[in-house]
C-alpha cells in the first residue's frame, strides 16, 4: 500500500546535517509517509548515516554519477509513491512535530489546493563554529492568519519575488504529473518557477505559523550558485516570468500575461542600471537586453511596449542614483518608443525644474502618484 506522503531529501556532502532533517521527519505526529534520501554521489559518509536508520519508511538511493540538484529532485519525484510530495534538502528541517498533520489535513479537505506552505525560520552561521543566529524569513510571511489563496491571487505576488521557502511546501502529486517537473535550465530559480506554475492551476493553502527551518551556510545550494556565477541569478530572474507568460498566453490568461510583462520591465531595468547580486557591474547590457527581448517575444508590438517601460525604469534608477543626464536620456528614449506615458512626461518635466522639481517629485512619491516607492535622492 502506498504511503500518503513522500519526503524527497536530496543530499550532497551534507552527512553531518542529515540526521537533524531525518529526525525532524520521524518525529511527526502524522506517520504515514516514506523518506527517500537521494544521495547525489556524495564523497562524505552520507551512506553510513542514511543506513544507520532502521525505520522501514526510510529508503536510501545512491546516484552512481552526480546528477546535479534538479535532476536529483526529479529522480526522487519519479520514485516517490505518495499522494503528496515534500521536497526538503538535507540541510533543512521541520520545526514542529504537527506540521505534516496540518498540511495533509488541509490538502485532504480541499481538493482544489495544489500545495501548502508556511513561513520559514532562517538559521545562519558557520558550520565549523558554535556561532549561529536565528531570524524569521520575513519575505515568506503572507499574513498573520491561516488562509487559502486563490492561485492567481498568490501568483501575482510570486511573480514579483519568490516568497516561499523551498523547504516549506507540501505539493499534491497531481501538480507534478499534470504540469511537469523541475526545469533543468533554471538552476537558481527552479522552485520559484514551480510555485508560480502550480499557482496558475491550483489554489494554495497558507499556515501563518513558521514551522520549518531553512539553513543558510557556505555550502547552501543557493549561495553556491550565487558565488560561482551571479549572472545565472539574473538569467533566472528573467526566465521565470517569461516562462509563466508563455503558459499564460497558451491558456489565454491575458491578465497574468500582462503582470509578467510588468515584472519583466522592472527586472530588466534594475539589471541594466544597478549592480545587483553583489556584482561589480550591472548584470545586463542594453545589447543583451535586446537579444533577450527578441529571443523571448515574437510580437513587435509587445517588444515595443516592453522596451519603452524598460527605458523608463532605467531612467528612474539613474535619477535616484543622481545621474540626472542619463535619467533624462532614458526618459526621452522611453517617450520616443511610446509617447503615451503621462507619468514619464511628468518625470522628465520635473527633472528639468531642478531642486523644486525634485521636491515636488518626493511629494508625489509620498502620495504614490507616480507609482514608485520613495527613496533618498543622492544629488
């Protein structure tokens, strides 16, 4: 008989942390589950730790060759027998013994819910010292009360930024079967894409109590990707809304498609005009932007609309950096691409007025008339 839940626990060089993860699963009050420890050819003693457990619900799977994290996840999903699947890395763990019971209960009662999640508590510190710190991962908080989100309502929030801790989600197996597995071309943002993809088709349950721990350390997968090649972060930050937009276009969901374009305009502008991801230079050039635009969109009308908003966003970024000449140039480029942008006309006019224009612009920001959050002007 198949278990209700399958825990897929990817592990690579995390033998020293694996027991805390597995023990937190074994301590759950809901006990109808299996644990698949997916050892991705670890050079440490992961096998010894995994095989030390005598619980028949624990299965150890050894990859003879390193598959990489997404292929390893997908292999685990293929082996999972549960109605629901929980992907949790060996360096993360469950904080409350009743979290699985609460998750399964809501999924059983609400067939329209595709997955459920909660805020995470972030653990940070060096693994080779006694120093550590705990803090709530504030971005993962979606309110003070438990609730069920309409999927597309949550999707609009998720498109702006991934606010779901990867280790916190229990997913209905049907989501993977119907919509697909982790994409191999999004190493940094695969989980973000999956949360968005599932929210397009299913509602989402949220529990306000933080019930999982996400561990931040030098061997963490996200930090490793960030440190090795931060440009991958930029690529994935653009790939997710483009991919969701394509799905929305195929489904005829015009509102979602438009939301994706708005997010893309903001992301392109920040990647071109600011130093993101800890990089010494902007992550994207104008030439790379044009290449990306033409590769992802076949509609000249859509490209023109997006191009104009990206130029306007670049103008905003340069304005707040005190680069007034560059701001003016990009506001003009934006209006040349699309003259029907009254807020950009207003910003260009205020820029020409000098100090009085800056004061008025700050006031307009406070009243949100120009659609941006206020920042300190650096003149």
